[in-house]
C-alpha cells in the first residue's frame, strides 16, 4: 500500500476532479487513455500541466504527475486542458448541497434544536470552505495556464531573435554583394575594349544581380514582427489584469464569518432552545454568488490566455519557414559571391597567360635572347649583330629612360607570372581536395 500512487486530475473544462490509482511503471499514454474514458477528451487533445506550467513529458512514466515534496504526494494536482478549445464556457455550477444544508437553505427561518443545528451548521461551514477551495484549485489551473503561456512566449522570443539576427545578416551580405557586383561590372566594362570579354559571363553576372534582388524578399519579416509585438502587448496586458491575481478575498471573509457563527453556536448550552439559520443561509447564498462572479471572471481570463497561446502555436511554424527562407537566401548569396570571385580569378589567369605568350612571341621575333627582357635591351656597337632600332636614338638620357620603362615592364611580367603560378597551384590543390 505504501507504493500506491494516486494522481488527481482537475478537468478545467468541467471543473471536476478525477483521481486515478497509478499502476507500477504505468506509461503516460496509458494514463491518458484512462483520462479519455473518464472525461471524453481525446488523448491527442489532452494537455496535462503541472502547477508550474510544465507540460507532462510523454517519454516519462505517469508517476511524473506525483511530485515528492513538503506538501506530500496527495496534495498535488494536475490540470487538464482541451487543446481543441480556446474558449471555456464557465462559470460552472457550484458543488451540490447536502440534504440537511439544502433543508435550511429552502427555509432559513425554520426553528431547529441547538444540537441538531450544530450538525447542520457544521456541514454548512464545510460547504462554504469547499466553495472557496474549488475556486482556489481553478485559480491554480489558470495560473498553470499563464505559466505555460509564458514558457511558449519565451520560446517565441528566442525564435524571433534568431530570425531578426539572421535577417540582419542577410541584409548586410546583400548590400555587400550588390556593391561588389556593381563595381565588378563597371571594371569589366572598362576593360572590354582592350582586354577580355565574355558575353556568357556578363549575362551570368547580371542574372546574379537579379537573383540577389529576389533574395531580399526573404529578409522582409516585418509582417511577422508586427504580429509578435501585438502578442507581446496582449500578454503583458493579461499579466497586468486583476483577474491574473487571486480574487477569493470575499469568499475567505465569508468563510471566516461562517466559522465564527458556528463557534458562537457551539458555546450555547444544549438546552431545549431552538434557533433558525437565517445568518448561516445568508453566508451560504453570498458565498455561492461570490464564487459565481469570480469564476465567470476566471474563465473569461483563462479563455484569453488560451487564445493567446494558440496564436503563438500558430506563429511558430511561420517563423520556422521564414528562418529557413532567410538561410536559403543567405546560402544562395554566398554561393554567387564565391562563383563570381572564382570567375574573376579565371579572368586573371587568362590575362596572365596572354601576357606571357605575347612576351614570348616578341622575344622570338626580336632575336635569340636568353630572356624576354634581353630582347628589348639595346645592342652594343662592337657586336656584329644588326643594331636594334632603339640604338639609333642619340640622347643617352632618352635611352636611359626607355631602359627604365623596359625594366618596369619586365618587373610587371614577373609579377604576372608569379600570380599565374599561384592560380595554377590553387587550382591543383582544389582538384586534389
């Protein structure tokens, strides 16, 4: 018997408690099947919350409902919500009166002997306390719903921050991409007349620019941002609402009055005196009316909480889609940037190759020099070889200047050759990797 565990489920749709004796190692799914049988709420629509707002984990056994703590395992409640409903119809009918309490409520002026009246009033006090406790439990259920909403909201904020961050990164990358491709297109146009041209590549670059403009649509998350901000405002208002706080003060005061009235009756001697129940019945009626009012407010507030939570549930997949679109656009932009840079390096390779081949052709036409640079140098007058046309220039100063220009060209040629070699090495390493 010590190992028996009982779970109390408060059905928030009916305000009724159902209790279950848990079987050893029973799964949560098994318990949910039993709950469905008792309440009519299908397992798929059941949301079971602890008073902390944590939803029960389907991977853990049903015993997770019973928390070991200071209050003892029998004082904990699990709150059952129907996920197919966002509007709860309350208030619900108050707990039923016992026959003897109903007897005095029907006729509060009826005179009863003091010993009998004590028994009836004891039940009446128990009834008043029960009404207050019923409200307290339902308020705890509403509080669990609020805590659950705040957990969902925290997840929403986290996803929203990820989405905004990704959107800003995409925007920055798109700005960089557009600036760099405009510069590349300008520089490409400048060199087309005397350099290298490729209609295919030019068309591809312009298509990239258009595609990048389409990618910009993914960064537009304004419509989602507005919905999230409106939800935040709604949640803050719900937290500020007086109905988010306990409204049982009147009922607690009536409860105390009923207890005091009963104590006064107990002090009266059990003689043959009779008395009516007018004062006690007044307290019962006022407590029922007070419970009716606070429950109406409670379920109105609860419906707003659940409606807000449903909006978050509906928004989360939309944010997920927006985040995926941003990531895809980001990848696309980075791929286009990489492709264009590879094409620029390919152009450089062609330019270097053409420059090298022109130098080699020039050297073979000018004479059998050991290096392309030697072919451009003036021949000495003492040699038998025919004089280079440049040797006819009389001014030594002019000759010296021209030699400087030739040396500068040689330096550029060596630089291009080293760049070409680096490109080839890079291509080889890419092919190997």
